[in-house]
C-alpha cells in the first residue's frame, strides 16, 4: 500500500511542476473595432517563451495568417498578448498590476470572433483556441472564450474545454465593467475534489407535465447527504410551478443522485416560454464541495395573441424571449425592404402611442426581418408573426420562418410620436432603450465625419458642434485624454442610408437627393429636428433617417479667400502627387489626370505669389519629375507662371516639400537652403527647404520687401517611434520626433540660412501637430505667432481657431502658418481654405470603387488637408506705419499714446484689451487721418482698466477694411485693495488677501486657459508645476465683479 501512495505522490508532483504553456482565454472587445483584443496564456511551471509563437488563422483560412513571437521567462503566471494599439483600453478594463503586468505586444491580435489561434513550438501545435482551423463560425465576436479549469493544453481545438461568453456579450458594456464579466486570471490547474453538481432534467409543460433537476454526487458515501438549493428564473413559483423539494433534496447513502420535481401548474393566461434556474447552495456533508446551476423551461399551452413590443424588448441588452414565436401589431415607421444596395431586408414597426407602456427602459419599436411579397409603407398598421431573435445585438422578429406572416391592417395611419433622443446619453448601452424606435434629436446635430459616405453611405453627426481633437484646445494630458475621448464618443452617432452593401451608387443623402459634385454633404452641415429609426447593426447603433428636418449648410467656398496685403503665400498638401504611377498617389493615368486637374484648379484659383507644396514625389527637379510636371500643368492653365526653388537636399523620403513662386512678382534674393541635420531627426521628418524672396513687381507697394519662407512636413502620427518618442497624452506617436524637428528648425532659422538678414520669417506646411502640442506652442514660446488662431474671429470653431484637417471625425489643425514677431505685424489675413477636409472623399480623384459621375475637374477635395492662405503687407506700407505705442496709468485710468510716421487711406484705430479668458476685445476706436506723410500723434484713455496687468494692442483699419495689428504693450494698474501674488517656491504662487469667493484663471501667452480656481480662504496657493516655462497671466474676478490681472513667470 505504501508503494501506491508513493506512486500517487510522484504523479501529483509531476503534474504540479509541469512545464506547460496553455491558452486560457481570448477577448474580442465590445468597443468600436473590437477594442480591446487580447489572448491570455497560463505558464504552468517555469517556461522560457523564446521559441514559442502565437499564430493566427484568419476566418476560414487553413494557413497561418500571421504570428507573434513570444518572449520572457515566467513561472506559474498568466501572460497577456495584447493588440499593440489596445494597451490603454486593456488597462482600463483589467488594470496593469499583478499578472496583468505580464504583457506582450501582439502584432497579430485581430479578427472578429472567428479567428483561430494556436501556440506552437517548432512545427507542432501545443494548444488552440477560437474554433477549428478552416472554419469561420463566430464563437466570440464582441465577447470571449475561457478555458475550463484543469484542462489543456489540448494540441488542438477541444470545444468541451471552453466556456463561451456568447457573441455580442460586451456590446454596450462600459470598459470599466469588463473585469466583472470576462474571467481573465481565474483559470486553475488544481484538479477538482469530491463535489456535488446539478443538471437539467425534463421541462415543465402545461397542463400537467412535470419537470425535474438531477443532483449528483461525484462519488457515493455511506450516509445520507442533504443538499440545499435556490430557484430563480422568469417563471414564478406558486403560479407557474410547484417546487416539490421545497429548497432541499436528500441523496440516500450508497447512491449518487436524486431528482427534484418541479410540478406543473396550469392556467389560462397566454405566456411566453419561461425558465426555472436552480443553483446549489450548501450541503450537510463537508466532504463535498457544492457548485453549479442548471435551467429548465416552463412551456405554455395557450396560444400567444398579439403582444406588446416592449414585452419582447424588455429592459436588458437582449430579449429574454429569443427563440419564441410571437405576434405583434404596430405601425411601420421605417420601410427598408429590399436586398443589398436597395434596403436592409425588412422594416421597423413601433407601437401606437396608446399602446406604449410608458417605461423609458423598454423600447417600443422592433426590426422585422422580412423578404416576403407584402410591400409595406410608412404609416401602415401591420400584424406580424415571427420568431424573436438577436442578430449581433439587434432584437428582431424573423417573419421569414415557416409560420411567419405580415398582414397590412390599415394604411396612412398617424405615426407614433418620436421619442426624444437627447445626446449625449449616459453610456452607449443607453441606446438600447431606443432600439427600433422612431426618434428625433433634441439638439442640433452637425456632420462631423463624412469619410465613409462613399463606401457605406453613412456619416457621423455630433451634437453642439463638430468633435475636436483633444490637443487642438488642450495641452497633452494622459489623465484627461481618456475621459475627454469617452465624452466625445457619447456625442457622436452614425447616420446611415438604409441600405446594405458597399460602394452603392447613387449615394443617397438624408434629404433624399443624390450626392453629386455640386450637391454635397459637407462636414459642419447642421441638422435641426433630425428624425429616424434607432438601428443596431454593422458596427453598432446608428440612425436610419426618415426626415432630415431643417438643414443649414456649412457654406461651400466658391473662390479663394481674400486675405489682403501685397503678397500671398500658401502652404498646401497635394495628397501624394506622384508621376510614378501605382505608388503612393495615382494608380493609373486616368487617376493622375484627374488628380492633377484638381490641384491645378486650386492653384489657379488661389493665385498665390509663393506656394509651399507638401506630399509631392521626391524624384528630382528635371523635366519628367513630379515638381516640373506639376509646374508645367499649372503654367499651361493659370494666369501666373511658376518657378521652383531648387532645394540643395530633398532627403531620402519618397515625398518632399517644394517652394514654387511667381517670378513676375518675387525673385529669389537668398541662397536656397535645406536642413538635414541632426540626421536622426530628419530621417523621420522630411527635410525642410527655405528661401528668401524679394518683391520685384512693378507697381507693387511692397517693392523691394523681403521675406524668408520655409516649407515643412513633420513626421506623421501614424505607426510608432518607440518609448520616449510616442506620447500617450494626446499628441500621439512620434511627438518627440516632431518636437526635435521644431527645435532644430527654429535654431536653423536663427542662423539666417539663406544668407539674408531679414527678420520677416514664415514657417508653413503640414507640421502634423495640433495647436496645443509642443511642436506648435514652442514656436510661441520663442516669440513666433501662430497666425490662423491669432487672427480668427472670437468664438470660431474650434476653440477660436479654424481647422485644416479631420481624423476619425475629430477636427483640428495639422497645417500651420507661423510668423516671426516682426512679420506678424505685417500679416493682413491667415485662413484655411475649406475646400478639402469638409468634403466627402467620394468627390476626390480616386477611381477605385467610385462612381465616375462624382468627379469634376474643380478644386473641391483636391487633398485631404485645407491649404493655409496668408496675406502679407511687406515694407511697412500697411494703412499706417507706427512709430511708437505706449501707455501709462494716471489716477486709475490708462492713457494710451501712439504715433504714425505715415498713413495711407486709413479709416480708424481700434483699441483692444486682453480679457480674462485671454482674448482681445475692442474697448474703443479713434478716427485716423486718412493719408499723411507727416508724423501724427493719437491718444485714447481707458477709463475702466483691470486692476493689475492690462495688455493693449491697436488694430489699424483702412477704408477698404484691410487690417493690421500693432505690438502688444502692458500697463500696470495698482489695486486700491491689498491683494498680493507672490512666489513661495518653484512653481507655486500664493494669492493673498483676495476676498473669499474670488475666481481666478491662468492663461498662457497665447490666451489658452491652463488653470482655474476659486478662493475659499484669505490665502490660496496656486500650483503651476508642470507648466512649460514662460510668462503667464493670472486674471481675478472679485465678488463685486471687478477684475485684476497679475503676470506670473514659471521657470
């Protein structure tokens, strides 16, 4: 006997110290795009994973699609292979402590619930999940699979060893709730001990068929064993059935099972099929562990007449009566009959107002899946019989079953009152209560994303305004980015076209008209009273519109913007203009001709004097290269004749930047220069080019004036540049590379690289950084001016700026025009020309999967970026040449004085003062002399200055409404009160003796608000640590409404 124990101990120890790698779980997340996706493995014992691979078999493929090589040594630990771009969402779901810190970046963690994954070492499969190789059944779409304890590795797919979460389980689930649903980290290799289990027996059926559960011991014992249990489910004890065991069952000694009878109770009420769920709770024999549950059904014998849709929908994410046959009578509110390219294969019905249950948690509408011959219309009262189903989250009645039927009972009925859809909802799951219902948006809805209009006939709307990229208006901040994006997602909703299929033409717009080159749907178009049916299919919830309401268009520009001045400079992206076909640009000659025609149309209309081109093929300046080919096309069509600046070094990238100019207006007065050092910086960023130009046009009042222009294209946010370079606070991948390029560019420009000493410098191009990211703000810190937001009207979109680009429906500016301080005072205008980013991609030059009728050789959608157009008045021949501008405090007022050395056609001077939010507001105006060559002195008194620092500037306006800005001056006004602000330590300022209830905010030099607060005590410490070094302004608003401003310096 002793030898038997030793043998058992040997086997136990070999099991305990096994060296195994086991796939224990797979996750396909419920966020858009299946985020997050991950595979969990368990390392049993100590294993070096070098040499192991996680291989993926896509869909029904029988060959390996791709793989991730595993690394690291682990002992009795879980390891997570996570999609390389889903780490942040995985952290939100499961955290990053304990075994969740064991993670490998998975380059092949893709799929939609039907991909098989294997662990291999050498040529053999060690373990497998996701289903059989070669089969495409969706087993875990928007859900998970998890291994049964003490099983595996299997060497292949063993379905019995996996628990299925069920497709679409995670749809609408908040990411923070995943850990309570997905059992990651729970697998155990401990073999089970003696246990008690339960399984379903017969179903209960009216009128008199009893049902049962069977409770089983894993092994018999000599004495009796009593097991207690709890019952739940949709059936009701005492009215639908009787529990004969009354909560416990006895298993006689020497036997291993006993039956619990659920006795049928008959009634005359028509009911759905209901359930009885049993859960074992305890036993009087400690030798056994208790666990498990089972479910049987209670079958009704009365026919179910027409029932309320709300009873079918219920208040959960899925119907509780799937699989059951039902009949409903309701009004058709959305007719989408027809197959691919025509409709969605059915229609929506909704209860009449009088038949609704009044419960906001239950939907009153439902999708009828129907391909029969009965042709319904909106307003028809119909009776529908079919089977309740869940199709990827959408509750539907399938009327195509054998007993299915659709009957029109009446026509032209009043439609049910649309439900009010007030976005944003609390979370995505809240859309479920509206599924299938006619809804009207409470707030105005703006088109924020029309990228998929051509492919899927869909676009995205958002309430309040278009969505905004986080770092367009905010400094990068990892802690604020996630909540910001979550809030943005809840403001957006897909609006569809009521058809299946891709690239279905003509493209139908919500008002029923067709998309054409002259009838477009632009981002920024505003819908008031948009009405439709709330659907759930494809990628989630969406609106199938039935009434667009009122549409106010984001007016399409018909001509180039008038920016004034005597010189126009443009920075423009030409969307990979390549003469080498089939590369990054046009695929064939037809596409090339179409692309070129649009670019030429844009350049002709802009009529600019100097243009910086971005994304043009880097294949030289010869007659067959892209640069000269484009110039030849321009010169053949436009009134201007352009010449290229020959850059001494265009770098090694496939694309380059180019400066072209009208030689009848300007000449190259410097030596063309390029910046390729440090080499590591400009291997990722394209090599910039700079040249100084002099106005030579006869009759131009800027004759002889000089300006240095540099064209740039910084590294994109696509891909990854690695740790320390990528930013997780919103600036995205390769932020460090862009910062390095910006710093190198500024240092280079300070050396006068073209040989000219002019201080008029203009930086243009696609800098691939939004307005509040360091590559842009660092220019302001160095004294440059970001022209577009500086000159944009107050309150303009977004955040008092103007956008040049949209990505995933979120707007901002990647393209910039940044001027030196001296040049900024000469700028008469700077705006994006909104002919590209707001237009659907279906209107561009691409012929693949596109309708030829959508193309026109106009300038709309010649690129995906809006060009930036800058007007400049060189040589000080602005309306007035300022000699001086000063101010001083006098008895609580501020007296401003300025002189002009000459004036031409001046109308007035508008005096502006910086407000507490950082913007400049007009506080008065003074009439100007008109035209004069003599020095003139002007005065203005501000009778109500702010207490503290007052910042003033002049805006000179001529009789043609051309405008220019002076430099900014500051004047200190003493507070009759004793409020003080002083520094207590590095980065900390103390606000002393301000009245309790005083509100304060801090703005940077550009006017962006960076800190806010309210005083609760006589002394308040203001923490500026973490702010970039520089000058800031603290604006106070006292309880009596008076204001005070202090200047702060953070080092």
